[in-house]
């Protein structure tokens, strides 16, 4: 049995049963009939040949080889065998190839080669099918081909997409299933405080997920496993790994901690010991000890884990705070002790601007070589981690200088060494508002009729189908459903219509753009049918507190930024709620009010401000137990959803935190994590609540539903209290009771009935045939060197992209490169970036769809939209999150590096620049372009003088907060750009008309008069260079031989988005530019 256990990770869920006679086979099939029907994997019996593929000597050889290699290389080697891409006997051939490659290229380059080999094998299987691929998988041939491709790059260190500024890292992933360990990565992902603390040792950290064989939730409590002691198995399988560690890449990895979101998805961080540059040895225990002082929670495993999780939250680093900038102020409470500022603090406009500029830099949201960096809009609120503090910082326009005010409710533990402002999210843009199944169920019980929901759903379906006819409608579709946010799909669609006057029908029906529209329509209709996520009027905003005492009870303030950049103050009665909604009192009618135009609240955008008037409970706490540490609230402005009266909010007794009689140890953390996997019942409680509500005449007011609402609140807090909701605590339904059709997601199952409630009728109003596109065989084309590793020939060009570029060139002739020689030169510089991007995208395509058939990849359009169109819909949200996480960090880097390369810059210089603090942020940064960034230099000079300048005026007005600072620069006076918030909250450069003298760097000469006119002239030259470069890069993605690999169309689409953005900005500026004064 131990030998079988040893083999299991390599064999996985595919195994062979050998019988000595037909009688034994018949008896086995008789008893296993039920299992085979469920699995659907019975094949005809055939004679077996003993191949000894998994003998102990082969497996020992794999472990021995991995132990001798570096972690990045060993990880990729073991991945080939654990992921069943090679059989263990191939280890001997592989060891020979790896040894030669290390000698010729080094270990880093060999790790990339092996990783690309894994992708190549998966590509071959995707093209030919798993069985047929066996005849195509010649290891020597595959190795030679990948080695040839890699020879085009000088070294892996020159990957232009591996240049994160601290906001991103390449993360290694392992998924533990009941039988296997599956490896993936590295994939670019958002970093956290711990990874940033050891940047040279990021490969010593491993993210481990626990899931079923099909990557769904770990099998606990499933109906078909009633005869299995699943809890004991989970304690053995998951608990054993958490306590004893896991062996990957020839090393033992120990449990470290988890983030709040990773706990909910059953993921945990592990580390293996390493020695830093100063000779200190770091283990998991030492890393945890260095995160802060946890004496107040060291007896509470759940709360201790929650405190540790703050350091593992996905954040972007910004500036370090000085002690004199930080102040702790009291929370606002009612006389009965209820909190009104739970998790929210204040920040001065000046400090917010400094934080935001650095955030944009590390997230590569802006191109620092362009003067538009100072016009980046500054949000009114950011969700942060600062040492042991967490929560939201909201701008207080009355605070001056560099100031941040924290509250006791934000400070969770002491971590004085960590003074960096780490940004998790911001209120830069409002989010769309959509209905969902629990909310519709609650609103129906509060008197909203089915006809109202049906009107909204049919309107949504009509708008979705309009995307086939109009790029503007396609843009709105992407915005409403959150598709393609990382790739900027909605901006591309919109500009195709506004700039070029194009419609989808004018482009190739099989091109990438029409495929994107078709996939987005299917995904949106599927979202409507499966989850009743109906778009509706109103924004979803981060909640903050009224620091000025303007709002009264049941009043809110919200000023949202519209699509055209204008702001709108919401007024009148509206419905407000927060997800999840399970109790009828979780949504409420409130009054949105507008303060006077000169009131400080008028400076806040894209946040919902709640009253702090001392009266009973705070409004956020009534909305499903919300607070202000980052919770988002939906404002429903659609009158069809308004209710006649507010139902009493739910009141739930807060369970006591589970406490030990001793200090918490790592084993206690492991026990809590395991207990969470077993008893994570939020989804079960919500599902059962809908089921009982549908069957009962009292609906959500049924006593069982009221009890489930209380259990739901307990389940939500389980991650902090350690008090689980057990199955025995829930109301029971009769065994094999019929289910409503909208919960079963199946119209023809024998135990399903047609629900008469609104959810059932809405579900049946959309046909299944509209919701899923037939996938068919994946289009896996040649891989970049044209050596014919596939049967399918790629199209000679991405015809829709080429047609669009022809339209661009005809309408804006300046966008075309000045000559074919210039175009080829730009494309030659962009080729390494394209090659790198296609490999990164291939890794994502091969990584995410493990839950599909093993021979399938994700399509480019699915990756771009961040929404896989899958038959197995239960895991749709999990894969959406995985896709969006993988692409949200990769695409901004690609976009930034495109801008650098096409203008002659060095894409690797940004990596050498390193991190900054506030002082360095105010310095000029030039990433090897050879040109003088005169505008940035001018602003830097002003900013340095502004630090010491006396502040003389603070004015709060409708047009924005102006904190005027008189500065003198070479005899001229003016306002500093850092100290002005414009009409829309943007940073306004206020140096137009200032005449300065500055030596132009890179010119080799002395100083000349630098005027506003020649600043504009220099900027025009740079802008045209970038526009023409992006035009050439877009053609490269559509035409070049390398684009015949998976990812060429996506590369072209990203370049096209940047190109259209620049052209639009240029056209607007040229249309409004005044005639210069002489």
C-alpha cells in the first residue's frame, strides 16, 4: 500500500485495473456500475502489457535529479512528471538533455526551456488529442525544437515582461488533489509584503491550492461520497501536508500563512528555507515572527491567522510614511458603543497624490516619460495595509501637508518596521451594479413584482444582443459584465466606432474582434441565466464615513464620475445594499442628498459616504453586517426595484472567538485551515436558503430561512472567529427532495420542478442554446519558428486587425511609420517582447483549463475577456478569478514595455531602477531613452521648492480644492502641480506660460530658452514616434511569422488599444490647442 501511495502523485486519477479472468472482470463491473455511470470513463477491456512505468527506481531518480537542481529548474522538471506530461522512465533522457543545457546556457535558461517544453507537449496534445499525441511526443525532437527557439534570446534575464517594480512577482503554484500534486507557473501575479521583503528569493515561496480532481472544491459532504469518511480523509490529506510540509522540486516546503481571499479559495503560502545576502537563514517560523507583534491574538488560531493574512494580501507598494505624518484619532461611536468609523481613516490631499503617483508607477498604469503623468486622476479613497493597520483612507480636503489619520479600529497589531503604504484597491472608477439570485429573492418578498425583474432582464438581453451590431454596444457589454478589463477591450471597441466609424459587420466574422464579441455575448447570457446577474442603473462604491457631520440618519452622499468625465451627485430616494444579501432587512431605502457646492464633501468622487450621526446602529452594519474597511455597496437607482418599506435589519449574536489555553503553534493554524476547508459552508447555507424559500409559503420569512440567515452571518465570520457552522446545525430537507430548476441548472432531471418564483421564471426566459458557444477543437497554430510542429496552418494575417490599421492610416496618415525601413526596425525591437508575451500567454492557456478535458486549452478570446465559456459551469467563478488575476498584472507590463520599446527606450532599465521612497519619487527618472524629460525636470524643481514653501491659501470651491503654494523657479512664480486638484479631481500641471532655462540632456550642448511652445513641440515629436511605433508593433502582431503562435492576435489587440488611445488624445489636444502668443 505504501508503494502505491508513493506512485499515486505520478499516476493521478488515471489507473489500470488488471484481472486474471473474465469472471473477475464481470463481477467488478457489476459492483462498480454506479461509479462508472457517474464518471463516464468506461472503455472496452483489452489485454494489458506490463510496462513498469512507475517502478520505485524511476521515481527515486526523479527526486534525486530535482534535489541537485536549482528550485526554478527542479520545479519545471518535476512538473513534467507530476502533470503526466512525461512518463517516469523518460527521466534518464531528460537528465542528459538538462545537463548539457546547463553547461551551455546555465540553469536559468534551462528552466525556461523545460517550461516551454511542457507547454509544447500540452500544445501537441491539444492539437492531436491525448491518445493520438503519443505518436507525436518524441522527447528528443521536442527538446531540439524548444532549444532552437530559446537560442533567439540571449538569456532569461532579458525577458522584457519580467520587470516588475515590486507590484508583481512570478508565482509558483501547486494544486493538491486527493490523489495528485499538479504544478503550474511561474505566472505573473500581484505581490505581497512578504514576497517584497525577499525579492531575490521569491522562488522560495510556493502557493498551494487544495481542490478536487476536477479543480472544484475539495470533496467534503458530496452526495455521492456518503459512504466515505471525508472529514478524516481531509484531515489526513490536507492537515498532514500543512503540518508536515510538502515535497516539491526536491525540497521540503513548510506552511507559512494565507491571505483572507486565499483562505476562502483554500489556498495557502508555503516556503522552503533560504539564506539571504547577509547570511541569515530564514524559515517559515522566522518569517512569521518578523511580521509583527501578535501577543493579543496568540491564543486565538483563527484571529492569529487573520492578522498574519494582512501581510499576504495582494497589494502594490508605495511610499514610506514618516512618524510625524501619522496620527491616531478616536473612532466615532454612538452612546451605546456602536462604531460608525469601523475601518476608515483620513489622508491629506497632498499625501494622497504622492501615494497615487507611486502606485501608478509600480503598477505601470502610466508612462512616466510623458508629461500626462501629472494629469492622472487621484482617487478619493484607497484600501490600504500600513504595518499592522488595515482599512480605507479617504481624502479629507481640510487636512494640509503630509498627514494620515488612523483609527483604533484599523490597527490590528503592532508592526513598527513596516511603514509603507500598501495599496490594495482604490475608488478610481465606480463599479457596475447588478442583481443576483439572493437579492431578487429578498426583493420579491419585499413586494417587488416579477414583471419588474422580467423587464430588466429582457432589456439586458436586448442590450447584449446589440453588441453584434455596434462596437459601442460591445463596449457597454464589456463594462457591465466586467469582461476584458485587463486588456482594455471596452476602450478598443468604443474607439473603433468613435474614431473610425467601424461596425462589427464590416470586419472579418472569424477575426479576433468578432470572436471576442461572440464569446462575450454567450458569457453574458450565461451569467444572466445561471446567476440572474441582471445589470441595473446605479454604481457600486467603496463606503466611507462623513467626517464633517453633514449627513443625518438614513442619509448618504455619493458623487460618481460619468463616462464623459463629468461628475453627477445622486439625489433622492434610492435602494442600497451589499453582497451577500440573504435577509430581507439587508437592503434599505435611503435618501441621497447633495451638500452645498462649497462643502468639503463635494471633493469626494466614486465613494458612498455614510452618516456618523450617533443613533443606534450604523447604516453599513444594517446592510448584511457591513463595515468601512473596504466593503463595497451597491446603489440601485432603478425605480422598478424600490420597496415600499424597510424591513427590520437582521440582528445576530456575535460568537465568541475560539480560544486555546496556550500560545498558538503552527499546528494549530494547520488545524484551523483544515477545519475551514471542511466547514466552509457559506455557499451551502445560501443554496439551502434559496431552496427552502422557494418551497415554503412564507418564503424568506420561514423560520428555517431566518435561522439560515443567522448561520450565514456566522459562516461569513468563521475565518475570524474560528466558530464553524456544521451540517448538523442546518435545517434538514427531506432526502432526495425535489429542487427548483434554477438551482439544479438542469431542465430535465427527474428530481427537478419548475419554480413559480421570480427566479425560476427568469431562469426559463433564457434558452440554454443562447448561453454557450460550441468550443470545438482549439486553434493551436505554429509556435514561432515555422518548423511545422502542428497540422493547422495559421492565417497569413489577422485580417480584421489589418483592416483596422488600413482605416487608421487612411484617416490619420501621420500614424503610419515614415518608411518601411523604420517599420522593420521597430518590429525587430518588438520581436523579443512579442515572443515573451506569447509564451506567457501560452502558460496561462495551459494552466487554467485543467478542469476541462486534458487536451484542451483556453482560447485567446476567453483569456482576453477573463471569462471561460465552459460546459462545467460550477467552476466558472473560480476560473474567472484565476484568469483575471493572471492577466491583470501581465497586460499593464506589456503595455508599458511597448511604449518604451517603440520610442527607442530600454525595456530592462526599469528593472534596474529599483524601488523608491518619497524623496526619490520627486526626482526625475529617465529609463535610458537618451532624451531630456524637460517637463518632468521643471515639475521636479518646483516640487522640491514646494516642500519648504509657506502655504498661504486654502480654498474649497466647486472647481476643486486648491492648495496654493507660491514658488519661485528661476525668477518666475507659479502654483505647484502637486498641490492642485482640478475640476474632476485630476492633478493639474500649472506651468503653462512659465519660461525657464534648462540644459537639454543628451544634446551635448548648453542651455537654451525652454518655452511652452517648444515643450509642446518636443512632446509632439515623442508622441508621433510612439504612435508610429505602436502602428508597426500592431502590424507585427497581425503579420509577422512569430504571430503565428498562440497569442499574436492578443498582442496586436493590446498594441491597437494603446495606439487608438494616443490618437484620440492627440486629436482632442490639436482641436483645442490655442494659438501661441508671440
